[in-house]
């Protein structure tokens, strides 16, 4: 790997922004560029940030009320007539309550419905386990034809939404409630199916997505203080995944740690494990939830409690290095 | 507007052809659902041959009418009508449910065959039809969106989510025809789960709703004209039908929901429908 392959990181200390805010802004931007874009919501437009689109383009915004299954079906009908449709709710309800409609009415007929689900993961915080969707990557990734994106920050969220709009077919974009650090610079380029190398290192590679990318970078800084050089990869494109970047990391670092705000069963860790097991097995550990739901608390408290913060990631990295031959 | 007596008897002939096709297809497949589509054959014939704008000349026109068979298991009759309209090659009908055939066991969207949507999981179609109707209206298209549903499907909650939103968005270009045969898989509806008066329910949700005899071609034709004239409310036509209609031993028998006739039953059924079965 040459240093030029590193993705550009944000400089200075930009204010934290939630990816859902970037989503709302991206929709308004797209709405002005294309008149085939429709946006649907299920009584959460203030929280999912689709409201601004609704105000700018009321003729192309539909609020379906608290009825997620019907929202997805309606989105499919619009898409079958040629529209590009963004449909939003909290991840729990979009991916959870309407999974069957996403499968039958969106993925089977391969329609351009972009399910953009906010409030994913532990960082929902105080609402607790009923609202902390930790299984959606699994549920969406398993669906044929579905592409799954988990942007690391607001910069990438905007680009991921634009990629979803520009690419025909079903998409699931996982977004967060909490304001999180902006890690990527404005000239970062998102490419569907490509990971982004954020930090070079040869001792191990940390492959992260979503809010865990900032935590992984912070963990790498701490590890470096102890002389451990961790490569950090942002894997926003979970499906299609960047197998080449994963295999390069396995070959060059010899140990891989995944980090996600999600169950380790079926999520990013599983996707990486599948690439490794089939091609180049190497010591692998996964940071995430393991057979556990979340609970109420602040985002920071929860990431720390479940070992998903920089401290937890660094500790798991040290454990993993013990296994490296 | 009323059907001429000549046209009425033509339509009766087509409905009989649909019934023969259903039996031939399900018999050839050795499995499938004969009962429901036999009961739907009359109102489906009027819809497809008198109202639905779908034929080989407009097949790929984006602004043509759309049709969704939300009770997807009843697709044998739907495929037969697409063949009668010259869209599906007739010889494909006997490959229904066979490996490699586009005539899947439940409909799969196929723009070249006029199959407008994938269905099979009950409860989903009316939402999709509502989305299609909203899109058609937004595009300024003068098209109608038709969707069939059934009494059994009306047990699904999503139907009523869709009923709420279709009325809220005032999609006057949407018509749902409900096959009300009082039968679902496990028995008669009034024993398994009584959905009661669906016309009253749809009306309470803000729809234009009528109850008709689903075997009365004139009543179906009138109801479809009325539905098309509705500009601001979606329409529900509750079609009272008899499952297995036209085949004496299948009529009102829940057991014929999803079983293929054996050779002997097939021969008898075809004889009742005025034709000797080819062996
Ligand atoms: C969501 C869903 N649940 C269950 C089924 C299995 N199923 C297929 S048909 C049917 C009965 C439906 O009743 P109705 O449409 O009234 O049947 P018919 O009149 O055609 O006999 C059931 C339960 C299904 N296809 N989809």
C-alpha cells in the first residue's frame, strides 16, 4: 500500500453531526436536481430529517402514518411506476417491522426503493432496547439484490445517499441519531463496493463501519502510543463488500479486528469472516454485541459498557495480537 | 354502457375458457390452486376484457392501466386471461409452475408478459397498488390501477393500513376487487375468522364500496364503470363468489383451495364445462 491510497481525513475539529442530518440535507439537494425523487415517512419525519424535503417538495413527500409495512409497499408501487423512492423510519421499524415487505415488494421485483433507516444501534441511547436496532445489517445483508451502506460520518452519509439515488435497485442505508465526529474531509470520495483506508499499519487491521470508525481511529492512536501500528479501514459498503481490501489487510497485517454498533452475528464481522474463511483465514476478533440487547443510557455510556468505545477496541486489539503467530 | 346481449354471451364464453384453462394448467402442474380462480373467473373476465387497458399494443406504455393480483395464489386464471389477451403465448400455460417457466407458482413481475407486480405473500398488494396510483396521478396519467384481494387476505393488518392511506391520499384511480367466497385454507371464513361485512369496513375507511354478485357480468361491469367515475375516493368492489364455481364437486368446498384434480376429476370437470378433456 502506498500512502497515496489513504483517504483524506478531516482536519481541525469539525463539530459533530448526526448522519441523519446529512441525509435530510442530501434529500433536499437531490430533490432540486431530480423530479423523480419521492420521499416517504411513517410519522417520524422530524426525527428522520425527511421533513425538510417534505416542506421543499410537498408534492413528492408522503407521510404514511404509523404503518411501516404499508409505507414500504407504497414505496414499491411508486418505484414500479418509475420513481426513485426514499423511505424512512427508525431502523427498528423500517428493517424490523417491514422486513417481509422489503423482501417481497422491493427486493424480489428489484425496485429502486432506498430504505434509509435512522436511529440505528446503541447510540439511540435513552430510548433503550426496544429502539436500539442491532440486527438490521444482518436482516438486510441476507437479502438478494439489496445493497447495504453504513456511512461513517456526515460527509460519507451525503455521498452514500447520492450513490443510492444514482444506482438503480434496492438500498438500505443505516444512519444514526447521535451527533458523531466528522472523520472524513470534504474531498473524500465514496465508491460503492470499496472500503477506505484511513490509517496505515502492519500489526493488525481494524475494519469498522458507522460510528465505530471514529472509535477505531481513536483506538489506533492509543495503540500507537504503545508501539502497535493498527491499520484502520472504513467499510461503509457492507454489501457489496471490498473483499480485495480485506484480503490485502489479512496478507499484510496478519490479524483483523472488526468493529460495529451491531450484533456480531450476521453483521460486518460476519461479512468479513466469510471473505477471510473462504480465501485467507487469519486470526479474527469482532467488537459488537454478542447475544445481548442494549439498555437505556447515554451513547457514550453504552459504547463504553459494551466495549465499543476506543478503550474497548484497543483492549480487544491487544488480545488479538496475542493470537498472532 | 350496459353490456349488449351479444357481448354478454361472448364474455360468458371467455369466462368458460378461463375456467378450462385453470383446470388444464393446475392438472398439468399436478399442484396449484384451482378453487379461488374458478370463483373469480367471471369478474376477472369483465375486468380484463372490458376495462383494463392492457393488450399487446400498449404493453410497454408507461401510462397504461396496471393490475396487481394481491391474492397471488389465484394466478392460474390471471395467466389464462393474459393469454386470451394475446400477451402470454398460449402454449406456455401448461408450463405453469414448471422449472424455467415465467409462469411462476405465484406471480413474478415481468414487463414483457404484462405481469405488473410480484405477489404471493398475502396482505402486500393494496399498498403497492396505492403507490402505483399515487405515481400515476403525480404523472398526470389518466390510468386506472386495479388490484384483486380476497376475504382471507382481509385478515391481514396491512390491508387496513393501505385502506387508511389510500383514502387519505384520495386515490380515485384505484379499484380493489375483493373475492369474497367465504373460504380460506382452514375452512369457511365464518368458522375460522369472520371478517364480516367488508363493504361496510371499506366504507368506514373512506372508500366508495359496493357489494355485488361476482358472477353477474352486468353487475361487475356496472360496478367497474362506477368505480372509474369516482374521482376522489378509492373503490372497493366486494364480489360475492362461490369457490370452485362451474365444477359441481368443487363448489363451496374449502378442500379445493389448493389441490389439483386427478385425471378422473379433471375429465369430469372439463365435461361439466362443455368440453371433453384431452388425455
Ligand atoms: C402472508 C401469508 N400468509 C399465509 C399464506 C398462505 N395462504 C395462501 S392462500 C391462503 C388463504 C387465503 O384466503 P383466500 O384468499 O380467501 O383463499 P381462497 O378464497 O382463494 O381459497 C393462505 C393462508 C400466504 N400466501 N401469505
